[in-house]
C-alpha cells in the first residue's frame, strides 16, 4: 500500500494541489487525513480507481493527462 501526497498527485496529473484537495473533500478520491501538519494521503489504488472512473464517464480532462 503506497501512499501519495496531494502535491505528488497534483504534479503527476498536472493540476493545482487545490484541485486535488477539492476532489478529496468532494469524496471523488478516497483519502486518509494524517493530521493538520501531515495532511492528506491517497493510496495509489484509490487514485487509479478515480482515474478509471473519470475515463469511463468520458470526463478525461486534465486528470487523465
């Protein structure tokens, strides 16, 4: 189980970290809150599921880049 930070996901998908945080707060991506200082972590499998769902919905946008 590899965990990714918001910044790592943002960099990989070429989106702003606020976009990733919005996806998390909107429960589009399953994430774990490690505390105020540590922030959010997302399992690689959860990110892959999010991307696959967006592909199926035809909402490729920046997240599929």
